[in-house]
């Protein structure tokens, strides 16, 4: 029993009653730049996204980064083949950074050697056993993948609305910025969801074109449900080494992350549930989350 009269056993029972929350695995790929300014930019964006993914995923072993000469089709296929061993409740996030092209028929991600086509990517993702997939494609012409990659268990985020928007995009830079900018964390829970990062990046793109008095040549899109379920960055305040290694604090941090995911899952059910039951369950989950955060804050105060 905690000092607040709240027992985690009740919370664990609640969590067990709902959908399990598995581990999240990331693949970040930076394709060909074509010229130094793009090459450098894509490398920098990929490094930021991968660093944020390591924090969000809880370790280097869940994040793969392919850049430069390593970002080949074989390497991408090998990484996704490794994901065949994941559990159904795990989640996968794939981020493509660079240039894309569309010939009026199919989209291609420009990488060393053979390009990655939308049909081939669809085959690779369809073969995965996981139920929750997120693809973030920040490239030009990325909207040309929306039809080919659409699936019930997949969230698609693209920098453009169609394959016809072929100019280099700004979306990738704003997506990377969202992972480190505190203002992207709209609900102030210390985590940045894919939904929050998309909203931040989309606003950034719109404001940038307006500030430059230019007609926008890219229109970001988010297709699919459940973007809020994917945490792509962690922005919690740093804690002391003593606190970070405290077993109770670590247990509470895990419970907080799982509760946050459960709340987002519950919100996705709003239209399919009785309104009173929906609000009762949401209130219960929010109360549990508040209690978890209260005890974490108390432990942080004692160690400070």
C-alpha cells in the first residue's frame, strides 16, 4: 500500500482486463540526398529521430538506424524480417527520411541501389505479425503511398497529400523538431505521441510557407486510427541517478506509460461505447494516472 492509500494491485487488475501493451520497435531510414545540403539535413534528422526513439522504446536494441551506404533495400528487408519474431501486441514504427518519387503509377523511396517501392513495402509490412503499425514517410511524393499501404492495423503519416507533390519537403525537419520541443507534448505527460508530433509538424509546415509568402507545395496527411497510441519521444524531466535506479520509481514509471497508452486506446472507443460507461472508465483511468504521478512526484521530492 502506498502512502496515498492506493494499491498498484488494483491498477494491475484494471490493466490486465484491457488490451496488452507490448514493446515498440523502430526503424529509421535516411535515403539519398542527391546534394550535400540535403544529405546533411537527412542525416541530422535521422539522428534526432533515432535518439528520440531510443528514449521512447527504452533501449538501443529496439531501434535500427540505416543511413548512407547502409540504407539499402536488402538492409531494410533484413530488419523487417527480424520483426517477424515480434509478438502480436508489440508495435512497430518505420520512419523514412529523404527523397521520394512517383511516376504516375507507383511511389519509390530513393536509396542506394534498388529503390524501395510502395508495393514492396506493403508486402513487407503485411507480413508482420504485429497488430499496431506506424509508417512516417517524410519524403517528397509520399502521399502516393496512401492507397497502396492502407490497412486496418496501420497508421500512415505522409508529408504530402499525393504523389504529385514532388518537391523536397519541409515536413521531416518539423517532425524531428517535435521530438525535442516541449510544446509538442500537448497533454504534458512527458511523452510525445505520433498524433502530437504530426500536429506540431503540420502546423510548422503551414506557418513556414505562410511566413515565406509561398504557395505550399506539401500538405501533410494522417490516415488511420490510433496515432495517439504510438509514443515517438520522451520529454520527461531528467531524474537523479539515485531516483532512476529506485525500483519503486521505475515500477511507477512503467505503470504511468502503460496507463497513458490505455487512456489513448480508450479514447479511440468513444464512438462505439455508451457515453456514461465511456466517461466512467475514462475518469477511472485518469484518476489512476494522477495517483501514479503523485507518488512519482513525491519520490522525486524526497530525492531532490
